[in-house]
């Protein structure tokens, strides 16, 4: 697979959530990522029915080696692979990899230049490090969840985009690539501790700055970007579909008023925060007079900063997304394409998810195991 990370070898200790997303990002960019799946007994229950199927989009682009990680020989296989790898990523609770004999100390002895990436909710240290949690808990601790949602209502969960993927997986992928670049100069690896609550807090850097400056309030729906401003919100249209409006700058707001025919003098009071609730009511009444697509025909592509709120069936069909090939189809499953874009080392989405252990023998052969050694591992039920 082409891409800017071609030639980089990554070991992914398979888990759920942010670790496979980060590994997908690395694989999308051309890295050779080998998934170390846990070898399970035939017919064992799978609590996550999409795993190992073509619908497991986050597992695309990688081959799978399934190992019985409780077997001492499995540990030796992983450590031997570590000697050839640039990066290892794992997403278990602190201490799990150490109990398997595969913690950073053991791996860095075998390969001092290895970058060892760890992703957890709370981080490797701190009073909550050993506690269970999920995305919502991590962004709650960061201060970001409190800012999301409508006034008078509980904070709204933003799917699991902010903690798992934005604050977690993307920070892990960024961190291990940074460390791999540094290792090329120093010859020394290191541990990258990516905590989702740390990353979610970092995503809020601008808001923390605005709050310190005095231009952000802790109340929900009271600020420019949280649905408080009438010119930065979503509105229901005549057909029940929604339109997003983000006309912040005065010149863009002026064009919004001009194109929509919003002639009421009250609309001119864009920055009068005391008038924002009334202006929102006026915009709501205005946008309810036409269907979403009628408004888009008038406003989309102008500087009024308006776009339709698309569902996941509509998004891949939108002309802009289609023109940029923002979505691809692999084995009949429509999914987001690799991002960002590169002018020369153009990445491509890889094959759909492998079945656990689908490539065990082939991976070991490619990484230097002999036929007899592979047969020995099979006979010992290590793979």
C-alpha cells in the first residue's frame, strides 16, 4: 500500500475503541500493521458481532496473527517480532501487558529503538488509572462535556468522537509518529502514554483560553460556539430536516441576511447577546418556511456559511464529498476514506477486516519464521 508511512512496521495488540482506530490511521498511511489477535476456541461467544467481519471498518488494512497469549511461546513470538518493529500500540488497562511479559521494559530490552504506544482513558498513572471508564467519563473529567448540550438539559454525549477518537486515537497516532521520528535521530525508543481525558482536555484549548479571557461562560448555550449564538446553530426546516448555520464574521452574516431575505431590523443586532434568544426564534421561524434542500439550493456554496445536516446515508452522496472521494466502498461497506490528503505519497484504504488469525502463518513467514518453526507453533496450539 502506498503512503507516507510505507516501510514502518507496527504491532497492534488488538482491543476495542481507540487503539484500533489509531492503528487504522497508521495502516491507512501505508504502515505495515500486524494485528495480534487473541486466539479463541472455535465457537466462542463474540460480544462484539462486527469484530472480524467486513463491517469492522476500524480493522481495515491489516493482517491478523492470532496467538494464545497465555502460552509462554506466544510471548516469545511477540518479542521476536518486536525486534523488527518500529512501533507497538496497545490499549489495555495499566499492568495487563506487563503480566503477559510484554510490557515496555521487556520490549525495549529486545529493541531499544521501539516506540511503545499506550492508550487508556485515565492514563498510566494517577488515582483513576486502574478504574474502568468510557468516553463519556473521560470527557466529563476534561471539562468539555459540561459545555455540550442545551440550556436546562443535561450535557449531551457527542457520540464517542471526543474521547475515544479525537482525544485518544488521534493523539496516540500523532504521538507514536512523533516518537518514531525522534528515534531515527537518537536511536532510542520510548513509551507514549496517551490518555483520553488528557487528549479531550487538549481539544478544549481554545475554550480554556476564551474562558480565561472572560469571553466564555460555564453556562451551556450561552456562548458563540455552543448553540447560544443565533448565527451558529442548527435549524429545523419545513420538511423536518436540519440546516447548519455558521455565519460568524460580519460579512458572512450580512450575506446570510441578504440571501434569506431576513429584513427585520432586529437581525442587524448580531452581537447583542441579550437579543440572541429572540433572534434564534426569528431564525427558527424563517428557516421553517422552506425545505432543507430548498435552502441549500439558495445558500450552499455561498459565503453565508450554511450546509445541510446530513445523515450517514446522505453524506457519501453529497456532491462535495463525492468530488473529493471522501468515502470509499470496500466489500460493499461504505466508509470514510483515509485522511488527510497527500500530493505525492497518496494513501489508499486497505482491505476489509481480517478474520482473527487469518494470516498467522503468512505473517510469521514474512517476518522470518521457517516452515518447521511455524508448524511447531501450530502443533503447540500457540497460533
